[in-house]
C-alpha cells in the first residue's frame, strides 16, 4: 500500500524500527557481506533491503526498554507490568468492561 501511495506522489517518513541487537543493526546498515552473515534469517535480509530502500530506519534500544517484548516473549510479572505502563496499556476487570459497554449502548 505504501508503494502504491508513493506512486501517486505521496511522501512518507521512514518507519522507525527499534532493535536491541547492535550486531543486527550493523549488518542491516552495512553494505559489506561478511562470512559470518551468510546464514542470516530471511527477515534480516528483508529488513536490510527496506533500510537500503529508505523505507525503514533502525534505532538501538536497550533490552529493558524493548516494548515489542510484551507481544513476543513470556515475561516475569514485574517486567510485564513495567512494559504495560510504558505502552500505556490498562488491564480492566470484566465488570469494568461491562460498564464501559453499557455506557456505549446508552
């Protein structure tokens, strides 16, 4: 969709992608092929291509602030609660959800 809209003359900023692995960032931003990088996952090749095409921009983020972990990994309760606060997510009881649904219907 992005490429179609670009064909119509619409411009977009680069998509920020936050990564907690400096080696992956270096591989994706460096045009040199290393012997150690021959067996990289397909996703890394895709990301590298997107960086080269100017669609994505990679940023380093320390592991403890990697918000995507909440959706991709099992986490300890303290870490889960920390990340929930960071993304401003709220946990609601079934009673609260029911009240909100009732308010919507009115």
